[in-house]
C-alpha cells in the first residue's frame, strides 16, 4: 500500500503543553523521595590521582552515599564506557583506551567525574562534595589539535587515536599531476558547545528486581544495552524511559558516565537518585561538536571541470573516545565528500587526535556539515582565484540530472537530484540580480556587503529499519507506538497526522507513544535526519497489514466476498451493502466479536536505501570595517526534501538548523587555555545567537521525490546547519575580497574580523 500524505501544515499539538508549562521533562518526573546527586569533577586537565579521601563527605549531614571508581569496581560494575573504533589506513583499527565512568588513577580533562555524592538535598550534596580530599600530581596537558605532545594514553602514540584514509589515493594523485589548475584552501571548523535548553538529566531507581532509568535523550535502547552490560543484567531487567526532551542535536544520542553511575547509588541507598546538570557542568561535560582543521585541494582541467579533490583533516576527539567520536570526521565525512559534483577521483585523510579536553562527538549534521563546509569554501575560493563566477563554476561541475542514480566517489548511491534547478530557483529567490545595488548602498554607508552560496547534499544516517505498533483502545481511540524519539521536532503531530492521512482515523483520536523500552521492543531513536522517513515507512507497512486483516474480518462478518471489500483512505466499502465502517468502527466490531488479534498490529520495515536531501543556501552579510561587526542581513534557502508531510514543520527544522549554523559561523567558539582550562565556560563568555542576530530565513522547496522510500521523502532535520556554515563563510569572504583578504575563518566575531582587516592593510591590530 503506497499512498502519499496530504502535505498539510498541521500545527503542532504538543506545543500547547510546552508553552503552558505542562511539559514533563526528566527533572519533572523524579519521585518526591528521590535523593540528589552531585559529582565531584576534576579541576585540572591532566594529573595522576594520589589520594581520594571521602570519609568526611560520607559523614556529612544528609549524605546517604559517596561513590568512587573503587566502590563501583568492588560492586562488580564494568567501569569502561562503550565506544566505536574505525578502520585505520594501515589495516588496523583506531585506539581503544578505557574511558572509566568515574576517574581511576588519572584524570584527563577538566570536568571529568571523579566521585558522586548522594544526599537528601542538593545543598547537602554540594556541601559534602567540598569535603572530599582530592589530591593529585599534575601532568603537562596536551590541548593542541595536533599529533605529539604529552602522552595521554599508552594505546595512542603521539596522541593519534586514528589515522584514517578513504578514496582513490593513486588516481587522485595522477589527476593532480595532470591538472591545468590546482587551488588549495585551509578551513577551520571551530568547536562548539551544544547548549540544549534542557540540560542533561537522569533519575535511577530499582523496583521489583529491575533497574529503571529515566533520562533525556535521543533513544532508549542504546542506553538500556549499556546499562545491562555495565551491571551484568539481561536487557529485560533494565527499563529505560525518555519523557519530553528539550533539545538533543546529537549531543544526547549517547550514554554518559552519570547515567551509568546513578543506578549503583540507587541500589546502595534503596531510594531513587536524581541528577540534572547545571549549565556550568554542561559546558564541561557535554560532548562538544566540530573542532577540526582541513586543507582542501581541487584539481581542474582547462575547461574548469574538477578532475580531482583531496582533503587532509586533523580533528580533536577530546580526552577519550566518545561513542561515535572516531566516526564523525571519518566515516560520516565520507558520505558527502564530493558533494553535488561529478568528480570520481577523490581522497581524504583524517587524523583523530586525543587532547586533554572534553570529548567531541555528533552535533547537528555530524560530519556532513564539516565535509560540505570544506568543499563549498574551497570551490568558492577556487572560483575567485581562477577569475570565474562561483555560481557558474558550480553549475559546470554539478552531477547532471540525467546521470542519476549516481554512484559517488565514496560509494554512496545518490538516487535522484536536480542541483541546477535548485540553484536556478535560489538565484531568483535571493534576488542576486539586485545584489550589486545593495552592495553599492552598503558601500555608501562605509559598510562591506557580501553574498555567499553553499550548494549542499547530505546523507540520511542511522538504521534504515524501524518498528511500529498500532493499538485500538477500549475507549474508541488508537495509539501508535514509535521507535524514534522526539527532541522537540514535532513527532507527536507528524506521526499522528500521517496515520490519520493513511487510515481516516481522526487525528485527535490518535495518541503517540515513544521513549519506553518496556512498551516498545526496538527502535532506532532520533539522529541523522532519519525519524520521519523510516517511521512513516514502517507505518505504511502496518497500515497495509491492518487494512488487509480488517477487510477479511468484515467480509466474514458481513457475509461478503473478500474481493468485494475495499478501503478508500477513510472507510471500508462493501459491494452491494450500505455498510461503510471506518477503522475505529471495525475495531469496535472486532472487540465485540472477541477478536483481540485485530486490536494490536506490529510491523518492522526497512528502507531499501538512503535518501539525499540537497539544496542551495544564500547568505547576505554586511560588515562594519570600523568595529568588525558582521550581520547576516538576508538568508535564502531552496531545499529539495522530496515530498513533505508537514511543510510548516519542515520549514521550522530548517530555521532552527540555520540558526545553529549562523551561531557557529558568527559568534560561538569554545576556547581552552594552555593548561586545558575552559575559558568560555558560561553564557557570559560563550556567545549564543539571540533572536536579534537572526535574519528572516526565506524558505522554499524544489522537490525531486526520492526513490529510496515509498513516500518519496528526504530527511530535513539537519539540512539547515549543513548549508549554513559555508554560505556565511563565503559571504564574509565575498565582502572582504576587494580589501585583499584571502583567508577567513569562523567564527566571524567583531574582534577577529577587525583584526583580519587590519592585518591585510598593514595597520596595527
């Protein structure tokens, strides 16, 4: 059964709950008798632990437990956190040093948890934590994103966690040797802190011999499996729940030490134990994003066709492997290495470096924004160096629409696309023809104006498989159980409206259940822009199963031939009969007949391939050369998301993604000093964008329906960020090019832009 959704912009039903303060987040769900946990964290970046005395803390008022790594080991808990390793260019795999859930013997970054104090109140736990005697011999830290320096792990000589290579190295080298033109550019991609509205939080309890954990995340099953492994339990003995979540963006996908420590605290005290990160803790302990530097080289023939592309990257992993840390700038980067361009000779090398800083992992886009930023900055720079129009250079190198399906240089099968059509639409929508007049008007006011383009493609990630269950309830309503996990994207609205569109079930009679490992056997969670595409694919399958089952039931009940029963999206029709029951009425008939087998349907469905959202982003910036202030004045997006279920929610996702991209490009930056101390450790020092910093984002779609799923959809959750970084970077370069500036690096803060302009003119900075 393959039917297209109605593509209506249904308002989000969950927003009433959120905007009236009725949301139920992790901290809201903690039992009234829950104890409070406070973590003692390392104040130094690298040191040998010489003493950890906790007796005074244990004796403090209100304290119920104090735990260290030694206590956890004594309890038989596996201290090591799970992390993936990836293939190295020498045929081996990346380094896999142990990352303990509480520091053992050595601390390796400021903020690493060393001990946990559990008390009746938060204040008592905080006071007791100050009584812990934590002594250490400080070691020299390694904070540079470069090989060498003081050794952090014995398993990683020169602090190189992984030396990764991918692509056609020899063929690419030959293309460069034969090239008519070679252009190179270095691109810095600054580290950011995610800063979700809701900080990380968790609450652990033991009931009926089972471990129950609530946490704010992006999927319950991975955390459940890690808890089971750490505590030596069957997965059936672990129940994980995720309630409302105030933002994730990749940072909340994975398990963190706190989630694995609190269950032992709850077991020892016999009471639930809760923890919610303070904002300062979040800066120190949440996985950061990005933090890499790349050198990109493009080879061209005499007709300015790209004949080779080569990238060498050094990326920061932080002090340990986070779960997907090694894969972000390696495996995921390769998914869109060559972007929208028809080039087969491509090669990348990435060295992942351990430093005495917080771990780095997925952040909105996870490798794809980084890959597209490098490529799109490089091709824009190449056009300027070669003296051609950047838009035209892209057009002559696009994969032609007639070449799809297209196998990229890194093995990705792009199913469909029409990049030239998307760019033509973007050129019209951004009023490129009027830019010269706008630039002249800015110049008359002493300002520098620039127009920047980014043509992007991204690859939907995560498992292509998803589970779904639809249940008909006694009160005449229906419930859909989904394996994805909303972090604020509007899943409750999307999945209910999609089921309604496909079945005629009244929208307001459908409840969406997610984030409960007892009620939903399996699921892939949210991440990689996968949720709507994979979940609706599973929903289509279960709808087909339901319609077939009820058609047979109605034929039998009403004495009709099976072939005389049809379904027209809203109701069953029975030839020769006036009976036209809807699904809810058919379910009531089944219940009355004792047919419980017709009241709950479950299916698993797997997509045959990935889909590849793509688009063109155009940023227009204005710079005050006196102050260095950079404003994004105008922003135009034309996206190919295939068919949309809810255009309004898709546009909202793009707005959010672009805002995060502009934030990183213009103002956000994590800074450590030479001792590994975080200098940008609060919202006083870390510049998140405000509403006044954002232009109106003009959003349009130019859909080419995907062939990789029955709905023709392409994911949209991360696309805004994928396109924004290079669009803003190229706009800034365009603004300062006539001043002789040839290198611009994010973030474009006033002081950095001011110094950049002064350096070029030879003035004192």
